[in-house]
């Protein structure tokens, strides 16, 4: 009851403040000194940039911790601070920030890739994929966990949507591993870590958004993320194999009598030919520069329907559900883009970009020290915000700083060329966002797996399961920092230096 009274009280207070401001707007000169009771318009106009930074981002943090959605919080605060900082003319920043996003053709690839992922998922191909990989890998120590990671890697190239991959693999793979007496930490950790590969491996939705915000080629960023994605997948597999080899009880192999013959294993691959061919065609056309991201995504959407028909899994109900899911996911992403663009645009207009740049450069740290600060900030943001929000809030501020720095390399190894710095940073950002999905206390992957895990597995066990794989992601991040060629070699090979 007390919470309800507080809510009612705050609502009445806000309504009273709005009412007073309406009277001021209608009855008084907005630039004069007379007003009714009080005036909030322009009240923050004389505040210094450091204080304004704390006020703007502090209020954003408080409202997000209260459970309010980022899209409406960021956009709403942007409009409120526009009023508190200046006059009505500053409201023109709203259409000036949103319209370029609305007319950006690359964003059209987002709903198309989401639809492609949803159709492939509803066609039951994920179950077939795991069954095939499971039969091939099950005879190894930790084979089911390895199969989960391999299947998740292939799945990431098919769907690029993290939530769907983790939940589906959790439903399929987790019971199979627990039935075989796998260590819960390895079982759940492999599902969560494998599922997050969709952030990095093409066709990643986040990579498209980064490319739009940073004005980077989507094709180059996709190519740059391929090797780091495979590196992470390989490190996950290496860890699982080493742990279960030294201690077979953690991941016993499938009994000999349950294994299939080579002919039976080959027969399982027949059902995967069409979806894998579709992915190779879509990404091949994109990487070769034959198709734009939107064209490749459109082809993928059409092909996903064809694959569902080929597997006799296509229904009108499934098509409607896939379309509805695509609409919901796309609307969520676009609302966050619009809201965060207003908020960040206002902050930059007020001099926030220059303030952050001067503050970071004023620390006296070198280029790699500044990069370390950025990575730490992204990790901290990843503990509380979703990946789209972090992208829209941090990348517009960080990328100009990165462009102004020179990276000469570490430990005698060459650094990235000036032309490839933004691409390199983009791949680092994507690897970092993978970490955000596994970072306690609010990593999304932790709660995805909680939703499908047995009640006997506690949240503390899930948290512990993520830590080793989180450390592996940190190792991969360090490797890409020290050896930039992991991210820049393929794009330079295809598109030239």
C-alpha cells in the first residue's frame, strides 16, 4: 500500500509541475522574468558540463534501475532535458536525429535477418542441427558440450539472435547433458557461451547497428568478426575438452552401444544441406560485394521460407507467428535507436563529446590505456544495460576519440593501420558485448538459461557457470587487442588495405 501511495504522490507531483509549466508557456513571456510560481524552462542552461553529465546519466541510470524500458526512458529524458536546457527551438533536434535513422537503408536488413532467423527456428532446424552434431561428437569426452558449442556456432551463422539460440539449445541440449551426468557448470556454461556467438558471427544484428552508427561498412565488419568468432568458439571447445579429459566425470562420453555408424551419421547431414547452403550463399554474396546487406537479408528471408517448405515445416500459422515476432523485435530495436539518439544527440550538442574527449585524453594515458578505460566502461555498462542501449549511448562518443588516437602495437607486434582502427574497435566492441550477456548480475544469458533450467539448479550455480567462459571471452578480447590482424586481415584481403 505504501508503494502505491508513493506512486500516486509522484504522479500528482509531476502533473502539478507540468500544469505550472503549461501556465508559464501560455500566459507568460518564455524569455521574460515573470512566471507563475516557478519556471523550469532553461533552468539547467548555466550548469557546467561535468555537473550536467552526472545529472543526465545519473537520472538515466536511476530510471533504468527502477525497471522502466530504455527506449522510452532515453527518449523521454531527452525531451525533458531539451526543455530544461534551452528553449522550444531546441526541440528541432528530435526530427534532425530521428529522420536520418529512418531513411538509412542498412537498417532494413534488421527485420529481414530477424525474419530469416525466426523462420529457420520454427522450421525445426535447430533440433536437427543439434541431433546431427551430437551424434558426431557424442563419443568424445565432453562431447555433448562440444556438440552444443559447435551447433551454436553454426546456429549463430544462421540466426544471429542470442535469446533464441540460448533458449532453444537450453531446451534441447541441457536435459541431454544432465541426463548423462555432466557437470552443471560445463553444461550451462557451454550453452550460454555458445549462444552469445550470435553477437559476433555474421549475420549479427548488432554489427549492422554498429556499422550504421559508426559509419562503417557492414560487409567489412562482418568479415572482421568471422575469425574472432571462430577463435572464441575454438577456445570454448578447448576448455571443455581439457577439463573433461583431465576429469572424465565432468563430461562422460555417450556409451558405445548408443553411438551411430558412419553411414547413419552421414545420413543425418542430409537435412542440414539446405540451411547451411542458404547461409553460405547469403554471406558469400555479402562478403563478395555482390549484394548489399539488405539484398542479402532479403534473399535469406526468401530462402528461409523455401527451406521450411523443403523440410515440410511451413504453415500459415508459423508464417504469421514469425512475422509477429519479427515485428515485435524490430519495433523494440527501433524505439531504442530513436530514444537513445535524442538523448545522446542532446548531450553531444551541449558539448558532451568535447568534455568526454578532454577528460579521457587529460588522464595522460597512452592510446592503449584509453582503450582499456573504454573496454572497462563497456563491461560496466553491460552489467546493467542491453546491447542496443550501450551501442547508442557509448559508440557515438567513443568512436571519434578512437579515430583521433594512434595505436603502434604491443609487445613488438604491429598495431592496426589508421584506416582500420574503427573496424578493429568495432570488433572489440562486439566481443565486449558478448561479455555483457554473461556478466552478473543482469547478463541476459543468465536469465535466458534460468528460464529453461531445472528448479534444482540455483541462480548462484548459473552465475558460477558463466565465470570461466567470461574469462575466456576476456582472453579473446586481449588477443584481438594485441593481434589486430585477427580482426583486420580478412577485410583487407577481400576489400584491399
